[in-house]
C-alpha cells in the first residue's frame, strides 16, 4: 500500500471514530436482532441492532465505546449496509470476506467498490493485535442477523 493511501485510510478511520454513523440504537421491535460483543483485550464494546424486512436488511444501528478502530469499523459497517440495501445472504458474504482479509496478515486487500469506507481497514490485518478490534462490529452483525 502506498503512503498516500495509508494516510487517506488513517484519516477515514479517524473521521468515522469522531463522527460515528448510525450511532444510537433503534428501538427494539419485531424483526430485530441485537448483539452485544466485547473485546476484553482492548476494552472495546459494541451493541449492534439489525432490523430485517424478509430477506432484506432494513437498517443497522449501534452503540459502543473503545478504540478508534473498533468504533470506526462499526460506523463503516453500518454505513455500508445502509447504502447498499443488502440481503442477509449478501451481508454474510461480506462479513466472511472481511474476516478472511483481516486474518490474511496483509495478503488480501479489501475492495473499495465492495466495502466502501471499510476498505480503509485493510491495513489492520498487518497488526494481529488489532484484528479483533476491527472484527467486533462485523461479528455483532453476524450474530444479530442470526437472531433477527
Ligand atoms: Zn480496540
């Protein structure tokens, strides 16, 4: 990855952590699933709620606290789901691809056309201690969808 891209990605992560998108849980209602995930190593916590409409994901909201990577990742994920009008199946495919890239130790890059701002988290895969931070919200969505 070039230094310019690296700087741009760092800025995106900072921006999302300062201005989290879809922050604040929507009311618990029918067809919602909620997941609370913790990363005790870093002290990150995410509560994420997904509302589904049949096979489509209607919206994703979340609350949390912790390091900038964990919070930015949740914000980026909620943005991505909100913009792309994803089905459950599409979301699961994205989560699996994200997990594979984050565990690749820098071998697999996230495609910006597919992952939007979340592609900025590509570089995290080189730092194994931070992979859990970046994965937290994605694990929460996987769990929330299974409950919704
Ligand atoms: Zn963290």
